[in-house]
């Protein structure tokens, strides 16, 4: 499913994109092209896509990410084996292959045993894992670990952007992206809110090797003044405080 909110012609009218769609359809893959206007922000856009999907597992893949052959199969196998809320592959910027950042990979922590629920918020130790996904850090880690073809290992994340495979029921149990009504159209970090909510109930993990490559094209989310978690999770905290106050009264 490809959902588009462009002002002009949709991207599937572009020659290379149209050619790939023809290839997929020729191989027997159904491709749905979904114009979705007017744009109401990324959270609403993701909520719309989730409503269209019917599978037990749903992959949110940004349009500037390429998956290597076998990547989806590894994520699918990992989600079944780990039985958590989501797994994902952090997209790697391969223009940074010569840029090694050991200070950022120091937070790498494999999951030992089952993936368990976690609560993550800014300022907490687990939040400091976020630089792990910068540049080509995971590509360097995969090389150091010497992972063989088909092998994968799960690790702890702060969140995963761009390529996340959810267990549909877990995502819906956590509210999906229905919080979009609390946000202005210009916002960022909607995937962070959804993942933190899923992680609190079901846990989540990244997997190595990361078979996702960032195309490093300019972002279309240019206004980042509103972080979704600042609005949504602050509202949730206020609601809980109000509920506790009411119960005490």
C-alpha cells in the first residue's frame, strides 16, 4: 500500500516508480495506490494506512528506505521468535561508512532472553540509546559481530524510525496512531509515541544486521517544532494525575 499526500502529481506517475510497480504486479504482488488528502500530519497518515491494512503484521516503511533482499523475512522471523510488539531495522546512511563513532555504539545492548516491556521517556537512561541509529553505526556493529548469512540478533532500542514491523494487535492495543487528533498537522516523532506505548505493554526490539538503507534524500517533514511525545505523553500524564486526584477525593 502506497499512500500519497502530494500537492501535485502522485509519485507513482514518475517513470521509475511506475516501472517498479509494474514489476511487483507482474510478480504477483498486489499494489494499492491510495491518494489521501488533505494532509493532516504524519500521525493521521499512519492511522489511515493502519485502517487500510488487514494483515496480522504491518510494516511501516518510509519511502526513502530500501530493504535488501531477505530483510523482511528476517524481521518476520524475529517477530515470531521474540513474540514482542514490534521489531525493526534502523536505516543506515552508507555515505558514513568511513565515519566510525564508537562513543555512539557504546550503548549497544543485545537482548538476553525474552524481550520484555520497557518504559522510555526523555531523561531516562534508556533514552540515551538513540544515537546508536545514527550514520552507519549498525553497519559497523554488524561487521564487528561477524554475523553469518541469515543470522540475526535482537537489541534494545530507544525507538526505531523508518522501518518497523508491528504485531497488529499489539499496535492497536496501545492505541495505534489515534492520538493524531491531539496534534497540529505540522509535527514529528509520531512513530516514537506509538512505539513507546507498544513497548510499555509488549516490548520491542531492533535486529542486526540492519538490512535497511537510507536513501539520504531530503526529508519532507521540515517543520519539527512540535515533538509528538511532548504533546501526547504530557497530556497522558496530566490525565493520569487528574484521575488519581479524583480517586483520592
